[in-house]
C-alpha cells in the first residue's frame, strides 16, 4: 500500500511540474463532475411487484384493448397497465369502480375542465400512478400539488425521467419524452416492456396529433413498435413497425376485442 501511495504522489508531482497546479485543479473538477454525472444516471423511481399470482394463461398474453371511454388496458405477460386521458369519462370516482385490475396507471396530462387535477385518484390510492410533473411548481400549481400529496402512489415524471418496475420476470421502463426537436413540453411516455430477451416498445402520446405528426412518429421514435394516441372518444392505435402490427399503418380506433402484439427478440 505504501508503494502505491508513493507512486501516486510521484505522478501528481510530475503533472504539477509539467502543467502546473492549475491543470491538476481542472482535472480534479472533471473527475468530480464525472462522478456526479454517473450518480445521476438511472431511473427516478424503482418499483418491485410480486409476480407469484400471475396465472399461466396471463404469462403469455401481450395485448392492448379498450377498457372504457378513453381507457386502454395494456397486458404484457401478467403485467397490466392502464393508460388514461385525464379528461376521459372514466376519470371519476364512480367510473373507477368499474376499472379492470391493474398494476400501474399512466395518466396523460390533465386538461383544465371536467375533473379537478388528481383528486379523483384518491379513490384508488393503492394503484401506482405515473403523471407528468408540473414544470412550474409554484403559484397556480400549488393546489394541484396539495391534491397530489393525498395520493400516496403518485409518481410525477419530468422530461427524460424514468420509472423502472419489475413484476416477477417481467420488466418495465417508463420514460417521459418531449415532442418535436427543441420542444420542452412533455409529449408522451415510452413503455419499454421486456421478458428475457423479448421486448416491446409502446409509445403513449399525451397530446393529440395531426395526421402528418402521427405519421412522423416512426422517424422520431426509432425502435418503437406501436403508438397509442389520445382521442376524446376512443384511443387510436398506430403501427410504427409494420411487421409487428399489421392493420394499423394508419391510426385506427382501439376496440374492446383488442390488438394482440408479439414481443421482439432484439
């Protein structure tokens, strides 16, 4: 150990003689910055669920289907995710009693109007809910923050934040993404679902898209397989990889029968 310390001291002395102590200070700052950067890499939230209760039939299911007005149920090998627009009729205390069982709720940003922030979610406090974090936490957003505080399982995500969830052998990563290049507005959530080497990437848009914008999603989101687009009546499906979702090359209404998809070995 003493020999190693001696080598280190000699190395520092040579650097100081060659480049000066100022260069050593810059080097130290760079090393510290790298360490801080590495420390910040990773998901903002990590959840672990027990997968022991998953039935054998559910382990092989991979499907997205209509589960109510504005409500989509995404099933992936026993993991069940509800995607819901906050202005949908399903977003009320009465309607929540009819929601299917789920492990996670992905709530697109609320429009000011039909319902008041996140208050109705208090009726389903045991359901983890992903929401878009308010980029302006002061002022008018204070009331929303107070309502959100009453929902114990609320997970707000800002741009590029991520949540990791594991249920048995199934993994899920939800990442908050922007829209067009240079945009600072949260436009949607990417759901990376995986089981072993088989994965599937489903994009849940938070914003309505014009026809041209929808068709450009495949170029903006390389590697994504399918997109779920919001609509006041029925969510729309759009294939981003034609071979994986035949029949949805243009946005098509999601149905109760659902759309079965096949995970991809990558």
